[in-house]
C-alpha cells in the first residue's frame, strides 16, 4: 500500500501532462485547417481576416500555450528538483484554458468580440492558477534562482493577454502600435524567451557534461532585460516619441547578445559532454534553437517599420516555423518518457514481446524528422507567399503544414503502440 501511495502522485503528473500535450496537438490541427481557409486572405494582405485570426490564436493559445502549461507541470518539479503543489488544480487550469482557446474561432468568425474577450479572460485565469500552482511548488524547489528566472518570463504573456482582452473590448484600438506590441510581447517576449530560458536547464538535465557554465543566469537576465527594453520602446512608439526606435533597437541588441550567449554555452556543453552518444531528438531540439537566432533577427528588423506584408511573413515564419518546430521537438522528447514511465516505469505492464523498448526507440525517428521538416517547409512557403502576395504559395504552405501535422500525429500514434 505504501508503494502505491508513493507512485500515485508521479503517475498522475505524467498523465496530466500527456492530457495537456495531446489536447494541444488537436488544436494544432484545427489551426492548420483555418490557415488553409485563410490562404487567399494572406496573399491579399487582409491581416484581420476572421479565419486568419482564428488560426493564429488556435496556434498560440490552443497549441503552444496549452502544451507549455502541461510541460510546466512536469518540468518545474523535475528540472528544478521539487514537488508539484496540486495536480487537481492543474485540471482546473486545463478546463479554463481549453474553454478559452475554443472561444476564439466562433468569436472571430461571428464578429462577436465579447466572446473573444471572454476567451482571453479564461486564458488569463488559467495562467494565474498556473502561477499560483508553480508559486506554491517553488517552496519545495532546490534550484530556486533558476526557476525564478523562468517564472519571470510569464510577465510577457500577461502583457500579451491583457492587451488582447483590451483590444477585444475596444479599450485600446488595434492600431499601428498596439497590435505590434501585442505580437512582439507574445511571440518573442513570451514563447521565444521561455525556450531560451528553459533549454539550458533541460539540456543540463538531459546530457551530463564537464562544462558547468550552462546553468549560469547571466544570459537569461540579459534576454529578459533586452525584451523588457524592446517592449518599452514599442510602448513609446505608441505615444509618438521619436527616441522610441532607438530604445527598441537597444533592447533587440541586448536580446541578441543574450541569445548568442545561450547558443555558445550550449555548444560548449555538448562539446565537453561525458558520453559521445547524443539522443537523436536532442539534435532536432538544438537545430530549432540555433535556427531561431536569424528568425528573431529578421523579426527585430521588420518590427521596426518595415512593409506590412514582410512583417506578416516573418510573423508566420516565427510562429509556424521556429516555435512549432521547437515545441514539437520538445514534445517528441517528453511524451515518450511520460508514456514509457506510465507503462513500464514500475513494471505495471510488460511488453508483449517480453522486452521493454528502449526510451529512444519509442518515438519513430523517420516520421518525426519528416514532420518537423514539413513544419519548417510549410512555414517558409507561407512566409514567401505572404511577402510576394502569391496565393498559390500560401495555400501550398498551409497544405504542407497540415500534412506535417498528420505525420506528427501518426508518429505519436506509433509511439503509443510501442
């Protein structure tokens, strides 16, 4: 009986993270469906097309944010060495964010902005509960300074969500600067920054190395300070202050420096690793992180007054290329572990063949690689078609992204059968 009590919380935590991530994968498919519908609008520069708004918000909230919330319930107690405060509270968060994400498409399609605002409020409530859950968990953590750095990035998401709700209620107009501030704080300020803060901690956990600098907090502080300066510059632009562009560019430069430091530390960490073998999925994760640097540089350039078509193009490259690749690659690492531990970790169920599959055999390498490559190629076609105003390219990109999502779902199904 004591053994069951000991393993029950761990198994429950594995289960809730799987629920979050599989739900997010379902929302990703819906996002690509709406991208197909909005392909013509993309090529014509209709940036506020209802299907396009639905696609972007299904991706950002339905896919990215739901997966991130589920991952935080698993990563925080494991990577920072503590005990999750409440799994039940995690299911309340789940219900709120799923309802919030589901509210966006009908709100946009019916032009009912109160529904959109209601969805945003539900997402905000879910995030506040997550922060409460993580905050209570914080008391048990051994590596509190590293965890605090990650939690700080949530401020950028709160800014994004509050701006979104305000625009939906017409408190702030979706004008020249409010909407860009909303996008920069969400795409780069929140998701990209979170990837940069979490990756060194997770790679130190996944790979043993003689290099001890990967856990230093200096690069993370520069990334956070740089993004805070960028957002301050964007806010000043909204007020028409002439020095705002210089403030924003200074923030981007600081952000690039912090990002580059993270990449250098990752390189040194893997160069001095104790075992030469590297799990294949880690290479895909690192590929996404390194590939994101030029994407962030392009986003910084276009967000400072470039043509609207190019700004939208880099937006889609950031979302459906860089972020989708990284989130999906991390899922390909985390989900097999959760499935393996849930099925074989305590030998509750034995393999029919009598041999337990190796953890790195759970996720099919070929299907996963093809789907990640398809995500990147689809995003490139979306971006190129948007910049040039070519509907054939945007439609092809949306179809390719949808096919890549189907491949990724197939890979997950294969993993579950193993």
